[in-house]
């Protein structure tokens, strides 16, 4: 994989991930959306489909990491760290771009949210936040949830029994076959349903930080704070979780 392919693949794939993911959060949250108040199950499946679309799109170019925690876990497993900064750069650019696109799709709904009487908080459309603000507990939640993501991803890539055939152009990626991406998408749905309650399951530093940056700079009416005091947890927790998953995978498999 060339440097250009890696950057382009991760940028496009992560942009699609966040477009779908922030899009489903906007659909459920904002007034005058046909999906208003559709609930947590819709959000969990929306993010799963977001992974499906983004990873399948990016896989032929970059392997479809779309997540610095996955990139770190793969690097721990393979010992190859030289491309890690390039992957993360593409993921961050894509995450910001995807958040901007989601804002454009729901521009009229964000404008309608300017009504002080019926205004809804908008940060949760872009980034995560805890139900109970306890930094230690929130950090542990993100670490465990990310291990639950990255460890199976690494195992999927080594399991010859999963799926039939390689993704075109993906001879040495993290996904052993085309169906592995589908399984990862379902895994993300499961994490959301089972482990997402305490913090909103960032499990991806770029997924949280990129849209948080977009939220901070976009002209969103009544957007409120971007909660930078919490922002380090959905970055540090997933990175630690990805590192631990790589170590556990090397030790156990």
C-alpha cells in the first residue's frame, strides 16, 4: 500500500463512517427529523452500518482501519509502526470532513434548533459524553470496550475459516476476507448495545476528537460547550485499549 493510498483510503473511509454515524445521531436528536426520538437501538445499528460502509470503501486502498486504536493494535501485532502516523492523519482528516458533511445534511434541522424553547444539545450528535461523569470509571469503560473491539478484529484477520476470498487489493490487511468487515460491523452494534450505556462508546479517538473539533468551529446555533475537559478520555481510553488488545493478541494467539 502506498502512502497516498493509505491516506486517501483512511480519509474517505473515515469520512463515510462519521457521515453515517453523526448522521444517525442527528436524525434521532434534532427537531423536524423524521427519525426524531427513534432511540438507542437505531443509533447502535446506524453506527454499525457506518463501519460497514466506511471499511468496505477504504479496504482496497488502506485496509480500512478507520480508527487509531485499531491501527495501534495492528502495529503492536505486526511490529510495523512506520505507517501509524499516516493512518491516524487520514483518520483525523476524514473524521472532521465527515462531521462537516453530516452538519450540511441536517443544516435546516440545526437551524431550527435555534429556538431557545425547544433547543436540543448538539455535542452528542458529534462526540460522546458520559451519563455519570467519573473520569476513572469512564476511562476504564472506554478501555474495556475498545479491547472488545480490537481483539476480535485481530482474530478475524487470522481466522482462515471466516468468509471466502480476499478483499481485492487487500493481501495483508487486518481483514482476512470480505465477510470479516460485515462481522466487525455487527461487533460494533453489539458493543453499542452492551457496553455503550456509560459513555456512548467512542472506542475510536478519531471518531470522537475529529467531530468534536468540527463542533467547536462550525456555526451551529445554540451548540453549547464542546466539553474539552472530557475530550481526553475518548482519546486516551481507546488508545490504551488498542495497545492492550495488541499485547493480549500476541500473548494468546
